[in-house]
C-alpha cells in the first residue's frame, strides 16, 4: 500500500490564501472591476507578442504594452482564481483556473470567453499551447488533458504510474520541442512525442517542484521547495543541484534577454544567475512579499507579480 500523504495544492495557487472551491459554481459571474488593477493579487504572467498579460484572483486579467502601465481586460466572464495562461501567437491565448475553467482570447487578451469547464471541474494549474490547435493543461491530483482542436474537446493523458496522483504544477516546452512537467514530491516528467506519452525523470529531489524553464542552449531548469534549483540536460537524464543562495521556496523562473536566469519565491526572494547559469546571487526584499511570477520589462527591469500586484525590481538589465 502506498504511503499516505497530506493533500497539498501547489504553492502558486496558495500564495494568496484564497479559498476558491475545487468545484466552482456553474453560474457565470464576471470578473471584479478594480480602480487600481495593478495592485490586485496576481499569480502568473505570459507574453503575447510584445504585450504582457497577467492573471490572478477574482478573474482579474491585466495587460501592459510597455511594462509600466497596466489596464484591466475589458471582458472576463469569471470571478474565480485564474492560475496560468499561454499564448500561441500575439492574439490567440488561453487561461485556466479553479473549477476546470478554460478561457480563450482572440484579441491579445482584451476580451475573454468561457470556452468551457473541463469535466470534473479540476483545479487547473498550468496550460501550454504550441499553436492554435494543440494544447495541454495540467493540475491537481495528477490531472492532465490534451486538445487538438483549439480547446473545443479534451482527452485525458496518463502521466506517471497508474496510481500516481501527484499535483502537476507546470507544463512547458524545451528548445528541441520536448515537453516537461514539474510536479509534486520531486517528480518530473518528459514527453518526446508532443504529450502522447510521458517518461518519469529521476531528479534526485524529494521536495515539490513548482516551476521550470527551458534555456536557449537546450538545457532545462526545475525549481521548488527549500530553494531547490535543478539543471538538466535536454533529455532530462542527468540533473545537478545549483546553489540558489536561499532556502525559500521558489515559485517561478525565467531566462532574461542577456542569458542570465532570474527567479522569485516566498519571503521576497529574488535571485539572478551568472551568465553561464552556474550559480545564483539572492536577495530578500524588505517587504518580504510572497512572489508568484516574474517577467522582464522593455527597459530590462524585472517585473514581479504576487499578493501585492505588480512590483518593479531594478537589476535585470544586462551589463
């Protein structure tokens, strides 16, 4: 009999201490309208061409075309927690959240429609689309599904062994087109066939992996609990531990335009790697904000997203 473990939703979905139910009501209630939307709790950000689009609690979706000024999307038909988003091109994108919510935009995030609520109303935690038709969503308790018609219909995917129900925290693509999933309890998975089948990876980690990123040189990063950062080869066969400079949980990381990697996490953690991505220099913000996502602004500054909304952090500029 497998060992019992306590249910644990991924950190990015808990940073805001929201109490969104696992099964949201079927009624369509629009997102809350805010006077200062850039201060709304936010948990994820994505690029839509030159535009940045961020999502968070109460159905809030923000857009910025310069990284400095933010506005709220004109139409969002749900008011629950949105956890992730993905754009296949500058205009076509999808956002997911609690209650199996799947939103779609065709105008770069200005307006969204409720495409559907996936069967069983799972807690969705990550979404990835490589074009206007093929996409994958993953979520709590091993949920994974794939679409090949732009999100109209979905087929469940088997990730891991038959009895596994590890939370699948993030799905992302590497440079060679392989797909990776960062998961609970040190688990990670790779697909070399577009998501049809998945191979469990031996990461050597025990704590949950919340996030991952593909580097431009083909290598792959995974990060999570206790400041853990793992650097792997393109096939995910070999992993080594990098010193993040912190013991705080890491929630997100991204490669900057100059090749360095930036990461954020709990307790105001912000860290930058060296040019070869061999080690990190960490700092802790005085405000100790829990941070859930990050992006690089047009001027090189780091844009941080979390419980206090959008915060600017200087230091992302290339030297």
